[in-house]
């Protein structure tokens, strides 16, 4: 089953006011090609600069996430990205004629609705995931913030918030499947405390704030004159107010603030540039913590792209093919049979294991005082593992042999010595056609990449078999 990248089918636009700038902006979502990712284009600026929505481009996290490239900036992007990510959109060009996305009602629902209306189009290339193989952790002990990604087969998010608030209390929210985002998370609005409004306004923020686009929480008792004064500051009508929710409207959910924080986590983690397979648990998250966590993921992705990802090897699990099965397919025999077992094989990938011991005959002369496995034999072992994949679909493997045509881009990164367990991973670069197999191979000891190469071989029917 393939998992292809996706974009939107048609162009779609919406217009609204920016929460902090108060500027009216129009945003247009456009289809984008494979491997494009999420990018914002400032169409109101000279040369219309494009800003990739990636963690390394985050420049500000005060009351929202801001990305920049050069002098071009776009603020409050998290609600837009959360909607796109939840709809499994991978590639999207977002044209905007101002410095901040429209706040709409303070949630993701309008972005979710227009993107869904545009339609989702499957593309030709497969997705690349960030698969959480080991716990990834971010901690700010001073502020009591902790975000952890745990291994899991799918993406889910749990959020716990605690503002030491008599109105909010402790709140928890969970999303176990992105298909529930539209109903359970997207309508949840941003929130602020009443005592924050004046400082935010004086710091040139929330100019577009209104009771229609934010939940305002009144933590303490205030005289009506104070509510009126703040209303005048924002040029808004006076309201009869008391401790609780200033808007005097019903919450969409009893834990709507926690759900909105979960929305923010999804949007900010989209800045990792990859879809995530793992369980995210966030305690007291905020935009700074979220984006720093996304950047942690970015660094892991870059490391894996450079060094590869070591396959998991559990010695107590039964192999896909043991040594007896291997000898039924490969013509090699000791001392030149250099693969002990196969632990994974599918249509395009094979993973094999070779346990290197001091009893290997080549250590007698290579080298007596410092035994090292010859690089050429590492390549041969890799080729044998790849040969098992190439021969997997032929009717009678014994009638065929695989012969090298080409070896490219070989890199030896670390010595292989007695006691090492080599884990070989080979992936088809292209489908096998006319008996030609082209593969990329990697060799790991533990999680360390020790060698990689590109191999090309040809399947040839054995002469003796052909003559018979």
C-alpha cells in the first residue's frame, strides 16, 4: 500500500484581519508540486519573497509563531498549518498580501473548511515520515514545560495545561486520530487573560483582537469601570462583565483552551517539515517550546538524511530467512557466504545480518596484529544481501546468479572488527527491469553507519541450467 504526497486540487482564498497587526489581509492557497512543503509568499512585497515554513525560519514566538526570510515575515501561522497538516496536505503555496495571517474566529475552522472545499489531490511521489524510534524530549524545568515524542505507529497528541488559574484549572486534551481534527480541535479558539490585554495592546500586539476572535478569561473580580476602560482602549462596546469568561458566550468544549493548545502544537510541529509517526505528549506547551521541539526533529531528520537510519535488530525474533533458507537461494558457500540471516524483506527493501567473529579466515592475514574486515568483503556481503532481494521473485532462484555491473559512491566510515554485528539495508533505487537491479546499500554497526554504496547487478540464468 502506497502513501503518496498530497496537495489541494484547486486554488482557494479567504480574507480577514490579523490578530496582532489589525491589518486586513487576503490569503490564497495554491496547489504545489511534490517535495515543496508549506511555503508562504508575500505577494505585497517587491520580488514577492517566499518563506519556507520550517523551524529554522522561526524568528518570534510572542503570542504566535512568526517565520522570516530576510526582511520578509509572516506571523501567526500555526492555525493555518494545523489545518493543512490535519487534512494530510503535504505541499501548499500560501500567498498572502500582508505580514500576518487572518485570525478569523481565533481557531482553525475557517482554514480547515476552505482547504477541504478546495479538494485534496494525491501526487506521484511517496511521503517521507519522521518515524520516532527513540524518545525525543524537550524540557524547560524553570517553566515546568515538557514535550516528549514516543514511538508509535501513528500520530497522536496529548496536551496538559496549567496556568495556575482559578477559572481554567488543570485541563487535558487528546487527539488520537487526525481525522477527528475538524470536529474536535479545529473550532477551538485562542484565549487570553483579561489582565494581559492592556500590556499586549501597549506592546503593539492584538490590534485586531475582539471578543469574536478570542476567549477572554477574567481571573479576578474587577469593578465595572475597569472593564469599560479596557473596552474603550480597544474601541469596543461596553459589556457587563464579571469573573469567568468575559465574552459571556458558551465554550465549544469545557476544555476548549487545552484543545486550542493542542491545535497550536500540531501547527507548530508542522514546521518540522515531515509528517510524524509517533505519540506527542506536551505539558504546558507554548509556541517557543513547540518550535524548539520542531527544530529538534529537524536536526534528527537532517542527521538521518546524511547518515541513514539503522534498522532495528532484535536477535530473539525469528528471521525472515535463516542460513538454511539463504543457502537454498544463493550459490555461495563458506568461507565466502557472508550473510547469516534476513530479518526483513518486502518488494523494495531487504535487511540482512552478518555476525563478524575472530574465526573469519580473512583475519589471518588482514591484519594479524589488528584484525579488520576488508572493505571489498563488506561490499560482497552487501551484494549477497541485495542478491536475495533480486532473486526473491524468480521462479527457481537456483537457476540464476547475480553479477556486478557497477559499484558507485562507496564510502567507508568506520572499521569493522571482530565482535561487530553488521546490519545491511538495501533499497531498490528503481524497479528491476530486464534483469537489472540498482540498489542503495548501507551497513550499520548498532546505530552507526560504517559503509554505504550504490550497487548495480544483473540477473543471469546459469549456463549449465540453460544448456539443460
